């Protein structure tokens, strides 16, 4: 039996039985449980996927992945809502989990605590992500974290990323189709 001081390894985590209806990730040796996203979460995630897929079809520089595990360390196996890997890291697609952080991790906020989300963002960046996007549907904002710092993009702003030349999408496009916030 684990105590609160025991850190679970990725191997131990993967050996645990799955729990139906619960999404689990491993972060710093701690199991993070959260429910699967609802309709709004999935809609926003779909909007992100559509815009990145469109870009990648026109500029085949990488691949977009949904709910994919990334082994960041012996003790961390997070699952970003979406991730993007550039071609240089896709020369040999692994049979198992991707090793290291995705080039871009995208998290749509729905059930994670702020502390957990902050830890995930830090781990992604520490392990090599070029950027992490965190979308807040209620506020219609996207936080852009990269090694230089953080930017808050509002509904009227445009998302651009240095490592994806020509990628320009208005933040409002990621929240298109949602009812107006009250």
C-alpha cells in the first residue's frame, strides 16, 4: 500500500487497473484523477484540433495528437488534451509512449486544480516543450507559456507561435460555437 510519501513510478502507475470513467495521469509520482471533459471541453478541444490540423495540412511540419501520454521522467506521465510534435521528433514514432515533452501541449481547463495545472505547465517546459497553451472557455482566454514567460490572449487577440511560421488564429476561433458567457 502506498503512503503519501511514496512516489509512484511510471511503471507502477501503468500496472494499476484502469478505473472506468476516470482519467488518470501521473505527475511527480502522484496520481492525478479527473473526470473526462464534458461537451464544452470537447468542443473547445475540437476547435483547437481543427485549426492546428488545417495548418499542418498546409504546412506539413509535424503531427497533432489527442489524449496522448508523454513520459517526462521516471515519475511523470501526463496526458495533454492535445499535443503537437514537430517532424524532427517524429522520425521514429515510438511503439509506446512518447519520451520527453511535446513541442506544444494544449490543456483545456475543466476539472484540474490550478495547482495541478501549474505543475503540469512547469514540467512540460522544464522537459522541453516549446510552448504550452491553456484555454479557459468561461473567460474566452488562452494563456501562452513558453521559456520566455507567459502571455494572456483575449478573445480579440491572435495566437501566433514562433516555431510554427505563418500560424495565425484569432483566439475567438477556439471558442466559436459556444454560448455567450454570462
